[in-house]
């Protein structure tokens, strides 16, 4: 399996959308290696941190606009 295909499978699994090898087969969730689990965890951690940071900036901007600080 190519490295790009491996990353696509890891990303799909991270966001909860497993994919099969082809369009005809049903996706399965086989056990994945610890290395792949760590990659998926890094993706998800970054995504959550980005959302928390974005929400913080929105709240801070609105607080300034409304004269709360």
C-alpha cells in the first residue's frame, strides 16, 4: 500500500469514516498499528485544539466589540 493511501485511511478513520480498498468492498475496521493510532490521535488533537483556539478568539473579539474588556 502506498504511503498516500495509508494516510488517507488513517485520516478517514480519524474522522469516523472508514473506507474500503475499492468502491465495491465494504469498509471494515481492522486493528491498526500503534504508530497509526498515534498519527490519528495527533490529527484529532490538532483539530480540537484549533477549534478551542478559534472559539477563544471569537469570544475575545466579541467581548471587545461589546465593551466587556
